[in-house]
C-alpha cells in the first residue's frame, strides 16, 4: 500500500513540477520577447542593430523570424528593416547577411502587391534602396524552385515579390529568370514576372511580353486562343517530344449574350438539344465498356513508356435543325459562338506502343495556354526540360473541360472490335463567363501596363459593360503614368482619354480620364476639360475636372480663367481654385468683388496670396460677414501698417466672427513686434475684452439694451482672441484686462487667459485657478480637461505653494482623468511637494502608451534638479524626451506614434522653459540615422514656424527614406512653399512610395485649391 501511495505522490509532485517549469518557461520567454521587441526601437542605433540580428537569428528554422515578426505590429517590423539597412550602409561585416534578411522579410511577409511602381511596404521599399546588393538574393528566390516550392501556395508569394522587385531594380540581368517565371504554375508569379519584364523593356524580353499579352488581348476582344491537351496522369512526364500531345491554337470568338440575335439564340437552343442527345449516347457507350471490364475483359496494365498522341480534332456546332457543321481544319481559324452556346470537340487519340494502351488518360481544352495543371514541364534548378510549350499562361485552366476515357489492353482477342489502339473523345465546351474573363484579362493588363495594349484598351473604353469600361480607363491611366511609356504611346493614350474617356456615359470613367489627363499635362485637353466642367451633370466629375485644369500648364490655365469668370456662379466658384501665379491677380480681384458671396469666399480661401493689401481691406466692407471674417484673417499675415488700421476698424464689426478674426490678426501683429506694442492696438483689444463680458457688446452682464433688435450680441471667441493677443505683453493695462477676464466662465476665454497667470502677468489670482481646477457638484459647471490642465500648470508656474493650493492638487491625484492626474503630480513635484512622486512614477511607467506619453511630455517640463528628487524613477525614465523617442518605435501604429510625438514636441516647443533644449534636440534629430526622427524633426519645425524649417524641408524632400520625404512634402503645403510646387508634382507622380505620393498630392491641393 505504501508503495502505491509513494508512486502517486511521485506522480503528483512530478506533474506540479512540470507545471511550475512550464509557467516559468512561458514567463521567461515572454519577458525575453518583450525585451527584444523593446530593443528593436531603442534610441541607440547599436542596440537596434543587435536586436535586429537577434530577431533574424531566432533558431535554425528559417521561418521562425518571419513567424515572430508576423505576430508583431508593423512598427517592430519597420524597426528591424531600418536597422538592417543601416548595417548595410555602414560597412558592417554582416552587411551581406543583412541584405539577405531584408529580402527575406520583403518576400515572406504578407501584403498585397500594388499595380504600378508605387509601393507602401517598408521592407519592399528597402530592397529597392539596396539596389544591386539585393539582386542575387532576389534571383535566388525567383529561380531556386523545386517541386516543393512549386506546389505550395506560400512560396508563390515569395516568387511574386521577387519578380516585382527585380523589375523595379531595373537590372537587365533579370531578364532570363523573369522569362522562366512566365511559366510558373501560379498566376500571381506570372503576372508579376510579365510586369517586371515590361519595366525592364529589354529587346530580349519583347517576344515573351508579346506572348503573354497575346491571349489577354484576344480575350479582351472576345476571342479565345484554345488548345487541346492530352495527358496521362503523369505517365508521359519523361516523353521528350510533346508536340503530338498538343493541338492548336484554334480561335473561338464569343459574342456576349446581350448582343445575340434571334438566329443566334435559335442556333444555341438547337445545338444544346443535339449535343445533349450525343452526350446520352456517349454515356451509354461508357456504361457498356465498364460492363465489359467487370467481366474481366480488361487486362492488367503493363508498365512502360507510351506513344500516346492526338491524330485529329474536329469541331462542330449546329447550323440548322439537327445537322452539325464540321470544321475540317479549325487550327488557326475563327469559330463563332454566342455566350453559353455549346460546341462539340471530337479528339481522335491513338497509342502505338510499345507499352500497353493507356487506361486513364484525359483530354482538356485550355483557353490561353496549353500547359497542364499537373506541371508536366517541371523546372529543375530554374531550367525547363522537355518540349518548349508556349509561354502564354494567361488564363490557364479557366475554361478547362476534363473528360476521362477508358482504353483497353492491346492483347485482346483479334475478333474483338476493341482491339484498335485508338479512340475518339468528345467534349462539350461552353464559354459562360465572357465578361468575367474580360475583367480578369483587364486586371492583368493593368498590372503589366504595356503600351502594346493601348489600342485594345481604347476599344474597351467604349464597352457595353461598365466594369470593363472602368478597368480599361484605369489601365490606360497606368500606362500614361509609367516612366517606360514612349512619347508616341503616351500621346495615343491622351487622345483616347480626351475623346472616348471624357465623353463616356460612365461618370467613373470620366473622372479617371480627367485625373489621367492632369498627370499628362496635355495643354490640348483644356477645351475638353472645360466643357466637362461646364456641362457635366455629376458634381464629382466637375470637381475632378477642376483639379485637372489646375494641374495643367500655366499658359493653358491662364487662357481659361477669363472664360470661367463670365460663366454662371457655380462655374465661377471653380475659378479661384485654379489660381497659382501672380498673373492671376486681375481675375482674382474681379471675382472677389463679384455679387456671388460663395465666389468671394473662395477667392479669399484659395487665392488670397495673390490679392494686394488694399484688396483685402476693401473686402472688409463686403456684405457677407463670412467673407469679411476671412479677409480679416488674411490681413493678419500682412506686415503692413494699413492692415493694422483696417483690423482695428474691423474690431467694431457687427458680426462676432469678424471681430474674432480681427482680434486674432492684431494679436499676430503684436507678437511679430513684441518689443514695442502699439498702444492703440492694446487699447482696442482691451476694449474688446471689456465690451464683450456680457450678452451684448458694451453692456455689463446684468444689463439689457433698450432696443435688443439693434444691439450687437457678444461673441466669447472674440473675447478669447483678444485675451490671447494680450498675453505676454508688458503693459499694465493689459494685465488688468486679463485679470478681469479670468473671472469669465467660458472655456475658450479661460484657456486664453490662464497662461498670463503662468507668466506672472496676472498675480494674486491663484484662488481663481484652484476654483477652475476643482470638480463642481454640477457636471455642467466643471471646466473641460484642457482648461483644468492649463490651470494646474499655471498654478505650478505661479509658485504658489500654500497649503490650500497643495491640498487642492493632492485632491486631483485620484481624478478620473489621467491627463489631470498627471498634471497635478508634475505640478506638486515642481512646487517641491513629494506627494506627487508615486503618481508620476506610475504614469511614466504605465503600460498604456497614451498615459505614458502624456506623463513624459510633462516630465520634460521639469528641471533636472526637480526630476532628481523623484524617488523610485529609474535612470532611463528620468528624461521625458528620451521616453517620447523610445515610444515612437514601440508596439502600435507607427503613424499614431509619430503624430503623438509631434504633438508632444510642439507643446514643448511652445513652452519658453523647454524650447531651447527642444530645438537643440530637433537639430540632432534632423541628421539621425533612423528615418522617423528626421521626419518628426521637420514636421515639428514646420509647425513651430522656425526660421530653419525651410532648409530642413528642402533637404528632406530628397531623403532616401519614404517617411522623411512624406513629412517634408506635407510641410511644403503647411509652410506655403509655392516655389517647391514642381518638386511636389514630381513626388506625386513618380515617387516609389504610395504614402509619399499621397502626401504630395495633399500638399498640392493645400497650395492650389483648399482652405488654409
């Protein structure tokens, strides 16, 4: 008994021990993985490179790194890719291996392959940047095929990516492996190989491109190049001569069902009845032969080679009644059908030995390719053995009709009628998906983007099917954008889009054509686009036409503008969006003072840079209050004494928005010359603060006007704008006005005035700040978090360390809002109170990125001495800027991380205490080896309006990495750098990164057509 108990005890403890070990192993693995992930985004380049090498060396299984990266956010994968690229560029001895790793990530990670030259995936763009260094690894991926790699889908994506990248590298040495890839069993690989050969455009590649395009263009025209293929379940794999196993091509022209005549439909019905009758006869014969086989009349097959071949083929369809018309020699001839009409194919087959007759062969008809599904032409080491079948694999197997026919052994008794070594196989073939086939062909033609397709695509542009029309327009646009397209072909595409495209009944086609014509810059397209703009019933088409006209050459556009001015208001509204140069000033002035209010607004929104100061001053007298408000905002950008006089007058406007814009404008003028503030401006702004305290301008809050119908209602945003303009001015009267505004309950006014307490412009109002930060019993009276946060920071900067102030801040350490909680903790530390230490420590190390980043942003506003007094903070957690940079590479979405970093840095840049340190860091970031700090630096400098922002933008527009180029392109629009418009156009059309192209297009829109 004791032995049994002891055994159970050992078993029990063993299970417990294994469980503990498993938990320990899982925990250790998790911790190590987390550390590795964090190391990939370490601010130190050395640490990032070591982490990238560790990721790619995970175990002997080559798939392990890819599985690891697949489970991580895009940010981590990009970190690894950038670190490996840095190793290649630095002369690291592991550079060759790093190139192989980058290629592995690019080829093995999931991601759609876009048409055209633009891409979005960081790893694929990295391979393009590596250039010749990546060539051998890509060729190995594409050509190193085995039976295993050919038969498994996951390897097809690898070869497709390799084919695409070889084409984008532009190395003519890739022609041969790409030609071989044209016969890959997977359509994805063939498609990318054909597109790559089209990009290379070498003389050696031309015949193969034409072979690939031929069946696609035929299908697009409703014609199918068909082949009959004979195979025997792998028994003829090593037969050297395959020519007798193929028959074709013969051409079947299929008419869509909607275009069929009554005679066509009658013939289809007759043919279906007759072929059904023959099918029944064939089935009866098959059953009879199977019965013979059951009686033992079929002998066991003898192993050995065969001499299986097609001896003849007859194609037939009904012409009238029950008679079939047989085409005796169909090869190379057209055979007409309508969609869904059956066609009979009779294939005569023979086997001349020396082995037994094949007992399980099949005959199939292929449209577009004669190659079989079971890969008879198996590649070995990248080369193909056996006969050279045609390379046009375009639609292999899409229309395959398989038929199994039994033959019998040759040693049957001589008296048997089955002793012949031949048989006839009858196939019933129908083409039921003509439109789907044409759409599929168009998709592949769009990927290839070759100019030899232009004529066929132009014909499809006017097709009855709207899907075909739209894809044809898209394919023509791709050809127009391709760098390799010759000028003659480009002009042919422009003519097609200008004629058939812009007059298509399909609005989507018209839009696509207009956008493509903008890309072309074709001056002759102006009349057609003008007509589209004037007459099209679809508002989206008119908008696209307007954008296309804005992108056309300057001379063509300037001729068009006067004509637009004389059109109806809806068309005149478009004209301001075409303004680009000083030559448009006269048209802008005419439209500004037109009777159409929306047109005047659009001029001020899109063309204000062309207007003179006197024009903007005159616009302050327009009857439209919104136009007056916009004119006031534009005047604020003019360093002109006349602008100041006009804005002072606008402070008395009857519309609140106009007064708000005027106050903001005067604030800009004051900030531009902080040394000597104009007394009349300060006095006028104080009048706004005092006059808009109540419900009516000029009256206290407790008084009502004698005639409310003539009284002017107040606008709290006007008061807020005036207060914001006076903050920071060393004028006693300004401080007095701001002190009174601090008693307002409006959030906008409070947010504008509170910084005056932080700077010491308002003194002795900390009780009011305490009141603002507290939570009121009535939630409606509690101020928003942005106002409370500003009040907390102002209370800290005011230096009030009274017991009341400190207790109030301590009470906020448990606030539901993490923003308030963090601000209170930092304020307490800044005031020398240690009760905020724990909260700040917890927030800085919080797993929530948003909370940690907010804490890091405020931590950066503390002095080093104040941070040193915070107990329990590790060294790495004591620098807020370092935390922000580290989190930039952390798990999560890189765009979100990037945007949060930029917002945080802008906040620190607007803080006088932290700005010097921040600017020094931004200068260092501009030359960082990683692309994201460079991008963040240029974005923040542009947002802060720093003098060196322009130089940084111009430098990063040519950055080798897409992230800095994208940020620089966006900054061009934000800074209004009109002299860089040509560079933006180049980026929008030719940049290899789709993200950069999108940002460049947005920047162009901001420069040319949208509101500032």
